[in-house]
């Protein structure tokens, strides 16, 4: 059964803290305590309280000072202040400053339960409004999933079907194809849409940190663990946990993740309390997990637990029809952000975009358009505004002047003209130039030159093709 909410209790009296924590825990709340305002501020980020119950009169930092600082760090939390009869005026001032209510000491349990319940309801409404605003910002940022590609339409059809279920989903595809966007669409299409979507980049953390990030840790579990921390599974309670780059997680974490998927249970690092996980898992990777299984780097049983439903996103080079629409979408976004609302895409620039192979997929296209918008000094995006990796280098009209040219200029001229004479054959050009085929391919990528297959063949002196 999920907890009714999180309450942080701030009081310099140890007995009062302990009694309040026990009473509220029995009511079904998760509780955390702090002996003063300074310690409480340090617990806000990790504990993420829904309600903060604080004494008014405390040494070092008063409850009112703490509340003022905590409001910025925990904007979704509701505050309830506790005060003795002699300082009710301070409590009233706190309410005027944003506290939900106040309680007088000694506390009456029935009054405590009622006030905390109302504060929790207020916090939930505030947090829900924040989530809706965030969703609106995300929707405005992405617009909608833009595609005219049949394979992508099939993916979106599956998203609509699987959204309402709690089945685990594995999204595969090259980097930059939009796996996180599809994960967001799955979450939004389901019954958990009003609950959190929590993201974890599994490739960004070493094993010990990843384990703590996912499952949380107890105080003293390792060096630097000065307080209990709730992990991403607890933060995603009732919602969706998106595990990006799942193919990069260490095998030790794979075992624990498998248990969560099988038993819906886990323990914090360094803890013995078994916690239940009401969380839907959506994972993504750009790796071939079957090859990783064969190589002994990924557990086969975990793969099948994750791969209940699989979605494979096609690379942008196989979605050529989507390039103009995506380019226009990104152009409007970045033109607006940069105060260049009158910009449009030139036909020549669109031709260059359509001809590019897009190894970085949609993310590369977005970055290219943003760069073009920033560099554009007119009303039309032209090829010269695009990255050199997208606009093919032109073959020189004649040999570079000597003296007056660098070694790099001479090398570039020699490679491109030899390739032209060899009808784009990198092996024949390499033989003539006395360098490796790999070096020619590397240099072509550096020059942003067209692929060898696309280079025109040039007749020799006898009018014959090589």
C-alpha cells in the first residue's frame, strides 16, 4: 500500500520530534525529522516532503526564517507551524506569509490529524498543478511527434495500444531517434499520466551511484551517506520509471533490477526494510541487447522481463519524408527563441538537408537548424548557414597556388581530384596516392565531401572512364 504522503518534522525538542514521527507514521505517512532549520534545509532535496511541520521558536534559525528559505527549495510543499500559546502572533504572521495552518502546543492529536490531512490535500493539488504546467511546457516544446513515415505511424499506433497497460516496454533505436519522446508518449497515454514520469540515464553513473540512485540508501550505507535518501523507484511511485541506456547498467545492478520486475520489491542500499514498487518500467537502448547477452554482458532473464513489448524506432535516414517537416518545426522554435520570427528555409538548404545521411538522427537535425538560425543574417536559411558536415565540399576549380597554400590544402586537392579521376574508388585512389583507404575515408568525412559512390566519373586523356 502506498504511503499517504511525506512529512518533514522540524523541532529542536527530540522527544517532540520522535512522538510526532511515530504518530504520523501510524497514520500512514512517510516521515523524516530534523533538529533545526539548517538540518531541515539539507533534507529537502532528497526527501521531497509534501508537508513540512515546523516549530516557530528554534535556536539558530526560527521557524519563520526556515519557512522563507524552504519555500524556494520546495515550492510544492505545504507548511504547518507549531507554537506555544505565547507566540500565537508569530504563528498568525506565518499563515499570512504562506503557511497552511498552525497548531498550538501541547498538540491535540485529532487537531494534528485534521490539519495535516488538509495540508496534504493542498500540497497534492499544488503539485498536480505543477505537473500539468510541466506537461504543457513539454507539449509546447515538442509540439507533437512529427512524422509521415509508415514505420513511425506503426510505432505510434502501438503506443496508443500499450499506454493503458502496466507492461514493461523496451524502446530500441540509434542515438537521437527520439526514444525519450516515445517514452513520454507511453506515459501520457496511460492511466498513470497524472503521476510522475521519472527519468534515469543509466550510462551516466557508476555502479555504486546508480544503485543508490535507483533504490535509495540508508544513512551510513557508505561514505558520504549522511542521511537516508529515497531512490527513483520511490519517487516514481504510482507512475513510470524511464531507464535510458539500459544496456549500460552493470551486472550487479541488473540482478537487483530483475528482482524488482519479478517481485515488485526492493531494499534501500544498506537497509533491511523491504519496500514495494508500484512502478511501470519503460527502458531504452541504442545497443543490440541480444549481442550483449551472447557476449555475457547482459542478463537474458532481465532482457525478457524488460522486452514484454518492444518498439524499434527507425533512423532519420530511413524517414526522408520527415526531414522537411522536422526542419520547419525546429526552425519556428529557434527563430522564436532568437527573435528571428521572419526566418524561412531556402530550397537549396532543404536539398542539402534531404541529401545528408544524418548519423546523429533527429538530434543532429535539431542542432543543425539551431546553428543555422543563430548564424543566419537575412530572412532565408541558406546552405552556408548549415554545418560543414552537411554541406558537401565543392571540388576545387584548379590546383591550389604554390607558394600560397598549406600542406593541408595540397593534400585536400590531391585526394579529391584523384578520387574524381578514379570514379570515386577509394581503393584505387589510395593506391595512386600511396596512403590507406581508411585515411581517405577519414579525410572525406573531415571535408564533408560527398560519398565516393556519388562522385562523378571523369574521362581520362583518351576519353575513357577509369
